[in-house]
């Protein structure tokens, strides 16, 4: 055991001598959390909507009034008057305005005649977020215009009442789970994978191999050290991230216990996975080349930035065996839902089993000779 | 059999193959207790492969290496406890201090806590790094780092010490300092040392016996003195004429005591002779008789360079520039 702890001691001394590693492992996730959290978190405001009014009648005026209400209250868009449809379409195309509403001639007459008139909406559907927001706003506005002036005696309209279990979750809070997992992944990738291969290349492992240390002691020593680095990174980003996102969950003792267990399980899983991938690698370029690919392959299907249920089947299959998926789910359960051990139990189980299984496969693959 | 009669190292017809290529081709030798034994050869000769087999770093294909009575293939753990190894590359942790580097290795060798501190103190004193014990290794010079590595290899008081090209990359002053330190360590601790090198002067200065390895084979093995004596001719005369002539080699061969003539470059010859003074006198007379002037004339005793040329037919320096044969598959970051 003394030999195993000597490896851990060596790794940790190096780690604390080079705080850059800690900083680097947290920079990407923190930047992602702050930038993406704010970039995708807000609603569309002050879009420019062109209005081409060929009618100018009383019913068209109602539409203008509704637009003015939107501009004054919810501020999704403000209107820009246009004289002809072609110009409005061209301006949507070249980005001068974000959308255009076309009120056709005879619109008011047809409304009053009950002739089901249409209003045209021109949107730039290459920007799905903007076009989606404008469409939703216009749908709501048209629905309001369609309300009968005199309610019928028997109302047959079915309405949906939405019950939200949790307070409104800003995107930054939603993203935090993935960011913590990402910080731990980066810590394992750099602190475990890259440094491990660099040490091999520099001959440091050759020094170990001539000592009486056993294969298991060496594997456990390297992995315990790697897991500790990931834990430190995970704890740091959990504290910083929850404070940045305005989540007070870290002040609840039970949540702290759950977070601690989850972080340890994730560390074991990520470190085991990394060690298995690197156990036979000799070239220091390999982990650097794998870094981005693995990041994309593991992070994005995990549900960190969008739900797993929206993925195609082949990506869902990756997500099912991706430890990131369980890490993200576990963090969301604790940070956003107060889900308790029932919610994170399967995540803890999978992550621990995944890590242990990876190490069990990697250990015999680890070469005790050069 | 008593331990006194067992050689510290016994290598018996050892072979290492990589696929179809035989990097080490049936080498046999013994190293006695307390001896400094040198493996001399150019890069790619198989020295490092040989030392790696003896230190359990790579498996033996065939044959045996017995270290202090333990077979490296069957009892590698016991071998590792008895040996200290200094690899070719500088592998100390540059982020750790000198003392931390030694302490980690003492723990890897399970040196008891009670003696660990004393061992480290003694070794730092021996390698003259006491005042640098708390310095980060990255702040040390190459020579100091090599001394640290030597101390690291001795932190568990090994019986046998393997050093793979211990002075490669060091400046001449540091090299001499390392030689002196190794000699002192041998005397103080009664260590058996096996050193690989491609420096003739290093082998000559340090080693009790030298094995010349070339293309994976042992081509000569003896004391430096006996190896030099085995080369025909006791002196080497290096001469450069002002003008080149195809007749010079034949004229030189006819001089008294000359055993061989080797062309070095244009009008420059290396002459092995059993009588340096007589050959030199006749050489000067011969030049005068042909109205030739000498650009340079140098007389010296036979060196290990001559021994190497005699046994391998090649200059060691040439081999260093243009290595032939198998070179251990280069691992990234390893020194050539």
C-alpha cells in the first residue's frame, strides 16, 4: 500500500505545484456556462417586424393595435411599416428586418363577412429561434383576434392548464449540470490522460517499472490520484457554478451529501474510462487529438444542453452508455429538482459500475514492462 | 553455493527479438561483485536492449539473465529489490523538489520510515546536492539532475547499479564530476555497476572490464588494458602529408614496426606500430627523401577507439553519426 500511496503523493504534489491544470480544467466549462447560459437563456426582445398593410380598414387597425400592445408590453417585436410586399420580403432575406406581416387587401371586408381571411407572415426560417418566437407570438395574436365578440351560451373550448413542478429554470441553471460534468471530464482528460501519456513519453514510468511496485498498485495509485483531481475540479465548479446561477442547493446538508457521492461516482467513472482508453497509448499526440472528439461525442448526447429524448435512435444508444448522461441526470436531479437518493440512485449505480468495470478491463491491459 | 561465488550478474546466451529482427544475439558474460563493468558500443548496438532485459523492463526472448542469483524472467520482483537503475533519459519530476523525488522513490522501494531520512541525507551528501534538497528539480542543471538520478537509484541501498549512458548530454566538466562520484560510490558502498556508454574515455576511465557490443553481438570482453594490448601495435601515429599520393599507404606499411595503415582523409593516415619512435623517425626520413613536407604528425598510445576499430572494423564516431542496425523503437521524448 505504501507504494500505491507514493504514486498518489507524487501525482498530487505535482498537481498542487501546477495550479494551471486546475484553472485550465475549469476555464472551458465556466466560460461555456456563462456564455451559453446567457446566450440561450433569454427570450427574444425587440425584433423588427415589417408590416405591409394593403387593407387599411377597421380590422387591420385591430392588428396594428395588437402589435402596439406587443411592442409596449412583452416587447417581442416592434413594427416597421412597409409599402409593398416585395420590399419587405427582400429586407427579411437580407436581415434588415426579422419578419414581415402582410395584411391583404379586402381583409377587413372579408373578416366582417366571415370569409376566413389570412394574414401572411414572412420569416427567415434559417434562424429557427427567431422565426419560432415570431410565429408563436403571431399565433397567440391571431388566436386573440379570433375570439368571438359574443361568447356562445355553451362554451366547448378545451383549455390546457400547465402545472410546473419547479420554479422557472433559467438556461444557465439547466446548463450547470453539464458544465460541472464537463469540468470533471477536462480534469480527467488533462490531469489523467495527457499527463499520464506525457509521463510515459518522458520515461517517468520506466522509473516506476524498475521498482518492486506491482501492476495493481501502480494502476490504483494512478487512478486514485486522477479521481482526486476530478473530485477537486467537480467540487470547485459546483460551488462556483451554483453561486453564479443563483442556486442555493449547496447550503442544504442532504444535497451536499448527495452531491459528494455523485461527484465521487463520476470521478471513478470518468477516470476509469480515460485510463481504459489510454492504457496502451504511447504517443502524447493521441490524447490531445482525442480531446475534442470525445468531448463532442460524450458531452452533447448527454442531455447537458438539450433533452436526450429529442435525439435520433443512434445518438440515444450512445447516450445510454455515456457516463456523462448519468452525471448530468444526477446533477439535475439534485440541483434543480431536489430528487433525493431515489432519483440519483440509478445514476450512482451506473457510474460506479462503469468505473469499476473499466478499471477491471484496463488493469490486465496495463503493461508491467516497456 | 555460497553467495561469494555467485557472480553479481550472469548473462547466458541472451537473445532479444522484435519480430524477425534480432536486437541482441546470444550474448554471454559474468560481472563479479564490486566490479564496474562497461558495455561499449555505438547507438543501436543493443546495449540499452540488453540493460533493459537485465533490469526487468523488457522480457527476455531466449537465454538467461541472473542478477544476484535471481532469474530476471522468473523472479523479477526479487531482482527489482536488489538493483538500482538509472535510465538514459532524465526522468526526475521537475515539479518536485530534490528531496521529494528521493522520498517518493524510497517509498516505492518500501524503505522503512526510520532509515528513509538518513538514506536521503547520506545520498544528498554523496552527490553533493545537500544545499539543493529543497530546490525544485526544474531549477537544477543537467549535471545536477543526473546526480540526483544517481542518488535516486541508490535510495534503497541496492547491491547492483545499472546506469544507461549516465553522462550522455552532459558537458565535459559535469561528465568528469559524475565519473568521480561513481568511483567514490563504488568504493564507499562496494557497489557492482554495469554501465552502458558510447564514450571511449568514459569506459576507459571508469570500467574494470569492458564488453564491446556491436550489432547485438559481443565482439570483445576484457579489461581496458588487455583490450588495448590485444590490438597489434602499441602506438598510433597520425600523419598528414601536404600532397596526396596513392603510394603513401605502401610506403608507410614498409616502415619499421608498422602493423596497419588506415586512410583517414585526404593525405592523412593512421598508422598502428609496435615501435612508435622508430616508425616516426623513419617516416620523417621517408618524407624528406620524397621531397614531401608533413602538415601534422601525432604519436599516441593505443586507445579504446583503436580497439573498437580493430574488433568491429569501423570508427565508433562514424556509427554515432550514421547508426546502422536496429535501434530500440524510439519512445517519444527519449533521448537518442
